[in-house]
């Protein structure tokens, strides 16, 4: 199955998610946060850097728990920005 290319809005939303997670990490290292979330540091670097725009839901949930940011907060921030951009 071939995956359809991401839209400009999806790309922007993925980059915003990465930035929100990076801000939430604060002064903690990528290794520390990744280990606590059960993902590789490289995966976390890719998400934060906007190179992995569509991380799995399980990954987002794990990061939200480690960073103490609710999934609802992440979804609202990404969605609100996307809606404002479209509208």
C-alpha cells in the first residue's frame, strides 16, 4: 500500500507537534526523555526536528506522559493552529 503524500497542513501540524514536545522537554536531555518514554533518542530527535511528522499515537501518548503534557493539550494546540492556518 502506497501512502499518500502529506498535505502542507499536515506537515505544519507535525512540525508544531515537534516544537511543542521540544519546549516541553525543557532542560532534560533527549536520551533521558526518550528512555523514559520507551523510544529511541533518534526517534525523539526526528520528531522534535520535524523529520518525523506523523509519529505513532502510542509514541505521542508516551511522550505526553513523560513530559506531563496531556494528549488533549497537544491535540488542541496542533489542531487550533491548523484551523487558524486554513481559515
